[in-house]
């Protein structure tokens, strides 16, 4: 049995992960951490990760970037793997993750959807072929409560596109003014409204034709399933390093 601590257990994703964990007979959530102790689960909820002093196998985080340092310190002390599903990390956060990955296994993904990560893998192959004759734009849509913009997934897709090119490119966040688009631009556009779970579209606009690759998450379950599969994967990892969905999917 894989024993999981769920940080951010009382949030929307925490609730979904808890419910879907029942479909994973080899996974047991043994404790939750959240500043809002307002949910009744079949596991105990702590207000701080530092209050937990019993054995576990994997720490799964669906919270906010502000909790990163405490979570990493705790995981390094316990010598246990951690799965980071949170987005909105700044440069200092990313450097800290990189530093701690030399000590423990860290799984980090901006999007836990299997579909999004397969699209991300596909981009590595098609972008070098299409770039010469196509302009590339990304549109992402999320609910009106999402804090970070652009989404972590949009940035993940944009970084994959940028890293797949031999020429320098730059990000343009939205468009305003009368300046013409340049070839080197990768446009990233964010929409916030209602209860949209998450939609991402990559547009390759050429002369006389347009190629669109899109992904729509119609429920949060897709992210929870990916996170629980990551728990299964990371429970077997005992080598320090930075892991992601490519490792899980073996792509």
C-alpha cells in the first residue's frame, strides 16, 4: 500500500483527489494538510506539514507556491519523494526545486492531465517542421478564481515550443497597439471567466491553412487521475532527481 500525504486537501483539487483515490486500491491517503480544517475525510487533517511525524511514502501537493519551502524542507528531512502539482512558481522557487532535486526525487508538472502531456510531447516533433511557414499562438482559458496568468500549462507548452526551435523566439502576452507581429513571436493569451476548468489551444497559422491542437478538461478528475498515477510512479523511485510526466508516460 502506497501511503500518501495530501497537501491542500480541502481545496477543490484536494477534494477530487480524495474522492478518486478510492478507485486506486494500492493508494491510501494517510493524512491531509490544509489551513482550512473544514472537511470530514477518513484521514486526519493537520494545519501544518511540520505536525506530521509518522511514516508515509509520497507527499502530494495541490496548494500555493508559498508552501514550497516548508514542503521541500520536510521532504528532505524525511528523505521521501514529493509531487508538485502547484503552478505560479517564481524564479527563486524554481531554483530551490532544482537544488533540492539533487537530494530527493521531485516530480513537477504544471498539468497532470495525460492528454496535455501527450500534446506537449507531440509539439517537440512538429514545431521544428511547421515553424518556418506558420505563426504560433497559444490561447488558454480558466475559471475566474485562478490566480496565476498565463497558466502554468500555457507556459509549459510555450517553453516546449521555444526549446524546439533552433532560432531565438520571444513571448508576447496578449496584444495591444498598432505594432505588426514579427516572426519570432510566440503569442500567449489568457481568458478568465465563469467555471471553465481548463482549455488550451495551440494555433499554427500559415498561408491558406491553419492547424489547431486543442485540449479541454471537462472536469478536475483528469488532473486527479494523473496525480494519483504519479504517486504510484514516484513511490518506486529512490534516486534523487527532477521527474515529470514524460518519465511517467515513458515518452
